[in-house]
C-alpha cells in the first residue's frame, strides 16, 4: 500500500492519504449540507465567489494540480477545470472580475463533475506512483499533499463565508450551542526572555509544507512582553467607548482611509440591536460575549494597540512566545511535543464559534501564554514575505509569491475552523489589512523594560 521516493527512500502511505482524502470530502460535504435550497448560488461576501464555485473548485484543483501537473493525465472537463481553477483575493469589490462569469453550472452538473473527479483522484491514489524524481510535482508526494491541504484550507474559507449567510438560510445541525460563560481575565503580560526563534522548516525534515514555510530561518529575538490572553470583546469595547473609531490619531493613514471608505465603526462580527451589542454567531445572534476573543482586521488591531500605547507582536516574537522554552530547546507546539488534540485548543471544527479565552489550559506555552493555537488566527506586524532562499513550489507556484506585494500581513496560530493537519509550527497564513471576514484576533506586545 506504499510507494517510495526513488532517491532517498521517502514513503507516501497510500492508506493514510486515501483516508485523508475521503475524510476531507466528508467534511466538505457536511459544510455544504448547511446550505438551504436557496443558497447554493448565494454570495454572502462580495469579495468571494458564490458557494457553487467552491463545490467545483476543490475537486477541480485536485484534478489540475495532482492528476494533470503531477501525473500527466488529461483531466475530466476542460471547461469546468478552467472555470473552477482558482479563487480570488481582490483589493476591493470592483477588482473581483465577477462579471466575467455570466452564469454558473446547475448543481446537478457540478455534482456529476465532483463524482467523476473524486473517482479519478481515488483511482490514482490507489494505483499511481505518488512520489518520484521524474516530476517536481511528485517529489516527496508534493502534489498529493498540496491537494489534501488545499481542501482543508478551503473548508475554513467556506466556514467564514457561511458565517455571513443569514441564519434563516442555513440548516442548523445538532450540537451548535455556543459556550457563552467565562471570566474576563485581567490584562497581564508575560515576560519572554531574549532567545532564538526558528521559523519555517527544511523541506526534507517534514512530510509536507507550503513554499513560504521553507527554508528554515533562525533569528535572535530580544526580550519582550506579550499579553497572556487575546484581546477580548470586553477589552475592545473600551476602545469603542473611548471614541477609538473617530480618533484619527489612532489609525495609520491607509487604515483611516479604508475605515472611512466602508463607514464601519465596530468589528464586522458585532451588530447593534435593541440598544445593545450583539455577536453574529454561525447560527445565532447572541448578546456580545465579553470573554470571547475579538475578531477584527489588522487596521482595527493596529488602532487598538496604539490606543493602549503598545504594539502588535512580530512573527518572530509570536514564535518565541509560542514555541520557546527556558531550556533553550524549542517545542513543536506551545504545549510541548505531543500531537494536537481537542484538549489543546479550539481548532479542527470543535466549535462553530469562539469560546472564552483561557478555556484550554492544556495548550498553554512554556511562558504561560494562553490560546496561541486555536480560537482565532493572530495578527502580527510582519508583512508577508518569503524567507531568505525562498523558492516557489512546483505544484502551486503562485500560492505565496503572488502575495509578496507589501499588502498582506502574517497571521499565526489557528481558528475554530482550522483543520488539525495545519497545526504545525512552520505554517503561516496571511490576509490583507482591511479584510474583515476571517476569524482573526490579536494580542498586545511591547519591548521589555
């Protein structure tokens, strides 16, 4: 059941990747099952395609990346594989290119394509050479793992698009109750001593990673302080009550321009109804949970930390706080070297919404910092870029390089909708500073004094 890399004995376990593929498809199907019959062509986020695109895009990506580029096969339907080839990351609604798609296929046609794509991909996973030196896409099984992790990432995209869909257009599954109760901790900071932070990895040391995770990059990090907990809704409410959205001095020039353009004076996940703040959950509108991490844009996070006289942590500081250890030996995860499980954080679809900060003491870092993985991606002040020696990946060369544009910021950690397979130290995510839809929170940092 295994195929071996010819030059160095690297093994791709067929059974494992087939199981992973099938589990991915089951989870994606469960997400689509939340849509009522009216919503398949809905587009809750103007900057994203409608749901129909994602049902076709995920298997089409597997065909384009794995079957065509990796194995040299002809594909299934050239027109659909072009239509569903790639998602978008537009600057604004006017740059989406949506007008180029005059009509989308009917759902039965998409379902038939998905069925044929799944069949062809599973046949290849069972019978083809998955790792070889003959094609760079197949080196160490890159094409297979690119396909698998791509679907996991799009499950989170689907989740936050679903979040914007009206609650009366979603089919509520059992077990969706939110964890509302929790304490709001005092704002405390941990002192992180000076030391080394290892970002990224070496390509031959891990089963798979995206191109922006390589090569390994080590940096000295001066001592600094960082919040033990993410900024909560209650913390952020104080910023709003103090006039934070009307105080021009708290915002960067571009951030202020973008705030004025949208005329929003609160986080997107908040709504003002009946004289009080409401949090827009996946399935409910609920009184603002003060102990939950606040979800905001980078612009909003940057304004808050300036108001506090603090700053956002850098990517290397996040690594030092999350993976550093007083012994000098870095950990694989904040909690140590054991694989992530449900005791370590709110990730892998354990909950549909956030939970109170500090709910996972088993996930605490060596310095006592909570929730560094799970409950919300964490904004850093680091502009997204490649590490020294960066090279594009053969299976998806545009994956990172298209976004080295000085207009995306690194986020680290994980959100409630981040799959367990992405919980690794080297994984990096990134977003535009004004993109408000994803599950991203933050914490404050400052130089040690």
